[in-house]
C-alpha cells in the first residue's frame, strides 16, 4: 500500500472521552418550533376502537329472506355485522 504521508497523524487522532450533554427532546422541539421548523414525526391516527383480536373474512350467500332478517336485526340492535354474529352465537351458546 502506498504511504501518503499522513498515516501517523491519523493514528494519533483519538475520540473525545467526555460524555455529551443530553438535551431533552421537548427542549429541542420548543427551539425548533420557535424557529419555524415543523415536526417530521408521523401524525398519530385516531382510532375509535381497538380490536381485541385479529379478524378474518367470512363470506356466505344466505337466501335473501335470511339476509334481510339478519341485517334488520343488526340495525335494530345497533350492531355491526361481526358484533351481530357474535351476539347470535353467544345466545345460541355456540362455543
């Protein structure tokens, strides 16, 4: 390898051993906001309700009369279709 003449000087460079002063994030955010910077952190999505467990698709093709009864019952009880299905299964004691 070719010696470019600064190898000894590079070897003498040592990192600082002094710990950096930790500035809390909220202080940095305050200064940035005063100077017109906007946050790059993603906006949090507001979620109405959290799912208790993962969901799955259920596709069925009941007769229209059965479908209409189910939908009307869900509407009357102010339930979503998954909630209505769960309620009916709970009432039927289906495990």
